C-alpha cells in the first residue's frame, strides 16, 4: 500500500515565506485590533449591540452612551505575543461595564461582545487575513 502526498514543496515554500515575513504577521495582528476597535466604536453610532439588537434609548440623553465621548474613546487594543487585547471602560470610563452588561434598573446596552464574536466581524477578519496572506505568499 502506498500513499503519495504531492504539493508539499509549495506548502513548505509558503510556510517559509510566512516565516520570513513575521513582521508582516505582526502587522496583521495590528489590523485585527484596529478592525475590532472600529467595529466596537461603530456600535455607539448605530445604537445597536454587536449582534444588531437595538439599544434601549436613554431617557435623559438622546445620544445614548455618548455624553462626553469618554466611553467610546476608551476603546483600545494592545498587542502581546500571540494575543490581541481589546479594552473599554477601565479607568477612563469605569461605568462602561455597567452599560455593557446592564445592572439593576440600567438596561443592557452592549457595545463590546463578551462571550461570542459576531459572525460578521469574524467574516471581516477572515476576508482581511485571506487578502493579506495572499499578498505575503505571492
């Protein structure tokens, strides 16, 4: 019995090309961080959660969750070895978690996905990665 696996030379060449372009892969991580940050900030404009559900309007401010802009501006990303960390709220806007998760009488107005990443966001990432990796390999 014989099994022949063909085309490994191209695969090995592609892997070596990617390995030789690790700086480009760091650029990809940065682009993913930027894409996530952009999508999160977009929720403040659309007044919808990351999955497309409309936020409950604020009774005191027609521009729900955008009074000073501190919460929206607190959305940032950091790159670590093999990790992209997206943060929002924190010291700049500590009330962000209460809006995102809802608490007591405050309705949930989610701007950051916490358990799942929206399929649309994943599609955007895979599309970008496909394009960028194709450019690296070719």
